[in-house]
């Protein structure tokens, strides 16, 4: 599979482990290159972001893709790096990261506003109640694109009120389709199995996340034997929020604690 990989080479002393960022539903590698990739490169990390198949500039199709296919994409991207990477997954990419770690080893991993271990049933009901026509269209067309076709809903679902509308519009224009079949996997068909994961995990979330409530993020932390950390006032797209640097710095501190 020809996958897009956006890479930023480190400045200064090179850290031992590269970083591999995995985006969430509708997004692509571009969302990490706004702030995170250059920032982590400045801290000495080789920072890479992959676009899963059918996303960004990657080959392949979203339609029919399953979570296991996205796991294969992450495995392919990881295998092409200089060393096993620290994997950092956001939202759906967090679930893909969890599934990746069931079969592959990594020096560490980070979940940002991740799909909970219990799946997406709660946010599915929330979308159905908030946008019933778009939700019905998504089910009829087997496409999740209708759920992010309204910039106002994108702002409500993914960003805090303080994010300028112009920025939200720019990000919303870059959102693409998402696999309906991957959604079914996240709903019930291919949920994480935390008992199979031995990799140290940092679990982070936003206290103001519309998609995944703080209680769900905390439950994910407990499932992996750790305590989730919540950022006050922060919404779902943590890497694009105005206070993104606080999130990045917490990840940096955690990696340094582990000598990575």
C-alpha cells in the first residue's frame, strides 16, 4: 500500500525512538503537521505521521476498510522507520493504536481523546439525536462523510468555542470520508482487548470533549492499569486546539521519564 508519510527530522541531539502519529476518523496526516510534528522535531525526535489508506494522499479506498486494515497500515509505516516507534493515536487512531499493540511491540504509546475500550455506542446515539437526517444518510449510503458536512457541527464536536471560525473552516475542508465498516468495528465488531497489551500507555483526553466524555477516557485509562489525564476546557482535536502545546509538553515529559 502506497501510504502518505509526513516526516520532520529532528534538530539538535537525536532521541533514540522515533514517533509515529496516527490520525482519527475523517482526518489525515496533515492534522499532526500543523503543530505537533515540527514541535517534536525541535525537541530532538524524528516525528512521522501516516495517512491511513484512503485518507490524505494515501492510496487505497475508505469504503470497505476495516480496523484491521488500518492496523496493517500502521504496521507498514512503523516497519519503514529506523527503529520501533512510540505510537501516538488520536480518536479512531487511538483505537487503531490499541489494536496494533495487541500484535506488535512498541517502546511506549499515547492515546489522545481515543475511542474508548467500550466502543462508540454513546457518541453514535449522540450523533443520531443531534443530526438525525445526516445520521440516516450515513447509514443509507454506508458513508460517514455526512456527519462532518456541517462546519457548525464540526466546531461543536471537535473544537472548543475559542477556536476561530476561520481555522475550523480550514480544518473542516480537509476532512474526508470515513469507513462505515470501520465504524461497525468500533461500535462492536472489533473492540480493544487491553489484556493483550503490555506496552506502557499514557492516556490523555479533553475535559470539554463533545465526542468522548471524560468518564469514557478515564475508563480507558483504568482498562490499561493507568490513570487518564484530562485537560480542562480542551475539546476533541487536542493537537489543533489553542492549548496544544500543553498536551505536547505532557507527552514529552512522559517520554523523558522513560528515557525515550
